């Protein structure tokens, strides 16, 4: 029985990922989840109370995978500047990947305070990945700088929404230049 419920939950999460990838938050409905999984709509409510709960669960599953990908990309770089660039580029690439729409969709979902705390903690773990690189570069407040850098990444993600892929590349280049050179030199990369 427990294994069956776990399989059903996994199927619902897979269906939610597909719906988000295909049509964003508007496509993520309980009737659509039921249709994709062959469950009755009322059965979907046995697993999740709301769309927010679905997105929250997706983030709990997918956020560690996202962070592991970012960390692997950073680990492949020999220099602190390279790790900084990998951090920015990696997140922007993942945000543009339809498989990760749940994490990107967080801003569009109403979550309770407990869910917000869990997601903030996962986010803090992600931001912590770049603190050492900033310290190596001699930043006097690497934790603060890492939080501000994450704000740049999130702004770049928002700017990329509903824009053609060619513009995504320009947005990524600008975000990387800003991260590596600051505002005064953001035209150089």
C-alpha cells in the first residue's frame, strides 16, 4: 500500500513537471493531473491540497538536483572567476530548461510560511555554493555578495521569461559580465 502511494505520488509529480514544461502554471490543474495519471480528480486531492503543494513538493525533490548540477559545473572550473561564471550560467541554463519550470514557477505560487521557510533554506544552500569563490576573489563580505549575486541571477531569469532563445543568450552574457566585472564594466566580458 505504501509503495503504491509512493508510485502514485511520483506519477503525479512527473505529470506536474510535464504540464509545467508544456504550459506553465496555467496548465498545472488538478483535472489535468488526473487526466495525465489516470486518477480521479478527487484522488489527486488525497496527495496534494493545492497547486502550491504540488510545486512545493516538486521543489523539494528537484532543488537538490538543481544544486548538484550547479555544484558539478562549478567543480569543473579551476579558478574562482570560472566557478562564479559557472554558477551564473548554470542557473540560467537550468531555469531555461522546461524540466525545471517548478522551481522557476515558485514566484507565481502562493505558499504557506512553513513552505517558504523550507524553500528559503534550500535557496540558502544554493547561494552558499558561491561564497568560497567570492572569498577567494577577496570580497570583504562574500555571504552578502553571494545573496546579491543570486538576486542578479533571479532578475536574469525573470527577464528571460517569454523571450526568444537568442535573447536568453544576451541576458546570460549581461548577467555574467555583471557578476564578473560589476556595473561599471558590464559591457566587457
